[in-house]
């Protein structure tokens, strides 16, 4: 999952960025609304974390504009504004969740997972796919009852397939899931990681559509 973090507090922003990365997600961090708009125009995000008080405007205005043009990207508000009226305003503007600062980073991770699962149509964090049992909240996989260890990049790709069962994902779409990790995304990165996933999870777990991309295999 690729996340856009809009937060001008450098200490909190760094902590949230590091937490998301540790969870195996990719994140782009911006500190202004104009930079957030630029990021959105160039990248497809799975979720947005939005502060309400930014140097160049209010997050609520950004959120309302997002929803007015039909963008349904899930949004979690992160703010120090803790009045009930503030929460109502945020939720009525189209936010999916509202977290008041200071907050526990583990709770943020849980809320990100919960909102993301609702948008994929399955709020249950436990999935079964053939011989695989997957816990999305714990980011764990068992194959025939035995635990399988996935790297952060492997998990990011596998989660992308699980979120869109049966849907074709292009190489470019999959590369976007990896851009926020430290190492370069080389021309054969996706092929390498898909090969590793097949070795760990089963040869049929990911199907190649030659010249088009990849999709999750049938259970």
C-alpha cells in the first residue's frame, strides 16, 4: 500500500513515516497542501493521512476538494483539534477516520489497516487463499500451516494482489508500491520479487499476463 502523509510537524511526520515504513508500507511525506496536490497528480495513492492545519491552508478545504471531484481515496485525519465539532466537520467532509494528537503509533497502524480493508470490501483481517492463511493485521502468512517469512518488499507486492483479487496489475502499478523503500527500483525488480513470492507461496499464487502485467492466481 502506498500512503501520502500530509504533515508539517517534522518530529511527528518523521515518526509516522518511520512507523509506516516499519509496517512494510511505502509512504511519501509532504508538508504543504500544494505539494500534496502535486504528489496526487503524479501518483496513485491507496490512503491519505491528513493534518488539518498546514502552512498554506486548511486540510478540511483539501479534503472537500478531493471529494468534490469524485476522488474516493480513503483519508484519515491526524490533528490536534479535539473538539467534537472538529471531528464532526472532518467526518462530514468525507474523512474515513479521525485521530487526535498525540496518538499511539501502533493505534495509527491499526486504523490504517482497518480503513484499507474496508475499502477492499473485506473488513476481516484474516484471509484464506488456497493453502495460504493470511493475517493482514499481523502481516503474517502461513502455507499449509507453516509460517512463511516475507521481506517488506515482498509483503508490499503480495498485499497489492490480495487487495485486488483477479484484477490485472501492471508492472508500473506494482513498482509504485516499492518506490518509498530505500533501494532503487531497477528494471527487473518486479520480476525478481514475483519469482521469490512464487517460490515461497506456491508457483500458481501469481499469474503472468505476458506483456500486460500480473494478477493473483485462483485458490
